[in-house]
C-alpha cells in the first residue's frame, strides 16, 4: 500500500507570490490534515478536510487555504507569501474522523523556502 | 485548553543505555495519545498510540509507553538504545472533534557510541 505522497518535496518562492502544495492520501483514507512545522513554533495544525469538507481549522490567517477533491487528494494554497511562511508543510491522512482517535499517517513533507 | 509538554529539549544517551522521554498533557476529555519519531528532513512515523485499556503500550522498534492518568503523563521508554534511534521525538494528543493533533515541542535524541 502506497503511503502519503506530497509534491513537490522542495519549493523556493519569492515573497508576495502564491504557492500550491499537493497531498495524496493513502488509498481509502478520507481525512487529510495539514501541519506547518518551523523551528520556532513547532508543529501547528492548519486544517483538516474530510469528504471534501473542511472540518477543523487552526489559527492561521486567511492567506492559508485548502481544498479536497472527490478522490480525497488535497491541496493547500498560500497566497501573498511572507518570509515567515518558510517551513516544512506536512500532510497526514486517516481513514476516518470524528474523534475516534484514529492514527494519522504522515507524508515526508514539502519544504517551502520564501526568499 | 489542550497542550502537550515535553520538558527535555535535548537528550544524549550512550548506545545500549536505557531511555525515557517525558511527556505531559493537558486535555479535558479522555486523551488519545501518540508518540511519533522524525528523522532529519523526513515526515513523522508513528511509534505507538494509546486509546484505552492497558496503560502500558508497546510500539515499533522496541519502544513502549505508559499512560498515567493521575500524573497526566505518557512517557516513552526503551530498554536499550541503538545508534539508529537518534532522531526527534514528538508526543501528541489527539482531539476528540476530528483528526487534529496537538504536538509537544519535541525532544532531540543523540546517541553516542
């Protein structure tokens, strides 16, 4: 069974640009969550999508958005990039949601550098 | 509010020595607890999880963790550390309203020969 796939692995963007990151969950998983990891703030929850609907959202500005497609693949978009958006963005997939304590499987992440 | 505290930022142990990584959580309901490991430049790999039942849980790579409700702790242990265990370790609590995890700040483990 293939794991969680995130593309691209590395990305360099200029301040003010926008970027789209992609995440393909494990086959059969319908929940996709996104996390931002930085040395200063650690791992922070961005949002979760389940069956194409956003279920939860973390404390991030509206420049961060996402969506999920009918095949459960998810994209995350960041507009008007700032230097502080440089981070490792991790995607996690689970087969369900709703507080069941289901474990999440993480992808290898996309390393975004904003210059 | 939910939170996870990992008091040790960095730990150094000798290969073959025992290991204990501390984790304390704050959560209003029954917690779902996890330990993940991250190698440099990689994603997170699940070591073990606690949902309910036996408070001593076994995981992969010889790791175990014990849930102590009275102490709000979920410490990770390994009896004999291998050089390949050097990595960053994260404790997390799972919310009961969806697949949202609250992570600790991590403990970096160095293994010396």
